[in-house]
C-alpha cells in the first residue's frame, strides 16, 4: 500500500499531462480540455463534495453515491481515477465500482496503468478485476475465478455474478453450495479459461 501512495503523485502528473491548459486562465482545471470531458464549476464542486463525503457513508447511502458518480460519468473520471489509488480499501473499491458501472471501455487503459494492488489487498484486487471485466477487459478473469474460492459467501457470490454477466455461464456454481460442489464448479471455470486462451476464435 505504501507503494500505491508513492505512485499517486506520478498518476496525477500523468493525468495532468493529458490536458491542454490556457496559461492565462487562473483556474485552468475547471475549463481545460483533455482526455475526459471537464465538469462545470458547479458540478466540479459537487464532485469534490461527494468524494469527501464518500469515506463516511455506509450501506444504501454508499450505494447511492456510487450510482451518482456513475451517472455523472465522464466529468467525474479524473476524480474517480484519483480515488482508485486511495489507501483506504473501501474508498478505492467504491471508486472502482462507479467506474465499472459506466461500462465505458475507454477507462480500461487508464485503469491498467494504475499500480495493481498487492495480493494482501485481495478485496481491492478483486474489485479492480471486476471493474475491468465490466469494462470489457478479460485479462483479470483468473482473479475472479480465484474469488469463487473465497471463504466469504458475499465475495463468492459477487465474483460468480460478475462472471455470469460477462460469459452467461455458471458451470453450476452456487456461492452457498458445499465446498466439494464449489470446487467442482471452480475446476470447470478454470478449464473454460484454459480453453479460452487457446481458442483462436475468442
């Protein structure tokens, strides 16, 4: 996680380099044009306010805030990408969930360029994998298949549902099934993934 914090300034510099700025503009971030559509001053203020409020929300309030960011879409991308590398896992996960909900495939490359969470931060790694798949990038599917083996039912269910939404396959997986039944299903998922890697038509 310390490495993530060290790389945040580099990320912000990279994002800023995508923006054309008028040197006479006293507040260029509000009016610049770059990789993403910029918010109006009023919307930018609202985005900042909600970003500051997000860490203190829980339950349905957190879900509604994620949905709000997803509806705002492109004008909130810079802020959400900044929040993805927040050292607080719940903040990072919420930002990822909002980005994934946009279904905007243009976000794949910016997300892939961010430092990947260490394996000890497995929840963040799973949320990053889930987000990338929702955006059309299948490269982290093995992380989601591994998530089917998580000891927590909710994590298994979310990974299973994400895989189903992308593939329309379940291979009999049930997050509440016995360990033996889940292992048999995970074996089918792994076999499916291995075959997909050698399929020239994929």
